[in-house]
């Protein structure tokens, strides 16, 4: 089972990026998923989470109104649209998935997730 995140890169403040996370080895269409990030010298932090249906989403206060999480279950892919990027958004971004189908606990707790991608680096210059 693999989660492969991509779409990171270097962008100026105020710009946009779209991250994708493609799953392989099993379907996650019935699993809650989320995005976390970790900046240099800081702890991993929750960014956004999404219900398996895509009907419920959750965001960290720091990204609310700027980031949008979505999923395409037919493609087994998770997305994170990031707009109005700020230098403080610079981090390695990780996608993650719950292991148990149709289960969702505290979306912002990283150890609730069983599967993790390798991360993609987002750098926002000022």
C-alpha cells in the first residue's frame, strides 16, 4: 500500500499550488484521509481532513479560507488546493489515511492515521 504525494514546489507569497496524493495497493474510497505538514524544527501539524464521502471537511485555523481539501474516490486520489500562500506555509506536506473503513476519530491527531505518504516539499518565498 502506497500513498504518493506530489505537486510541491517553490512559489511566491500569494501564489497557489495544488497537491495530489495518489493511493495504490488498496482503495481508500471508504476511509477518512487528511493532510499534515512539518516545517523545519517544528512538530508535525494537522492541515486538513476529509470524510470518506467527501461531504465533511476539517481545517486548521491557520489555513481555513485559503486551503481546500477534496478527493476523487474513482481515482483513489486526495487533493489539497492551496491559495494565498504565505511563507509560514513552508513545510513538507504529507497525506495520510485511516486504516479502518468508515471510521473517523479526531481528524487533527496524527496517530489516528495508519497510512502515510512520503511527503512533498512546499516552499513559499516572501
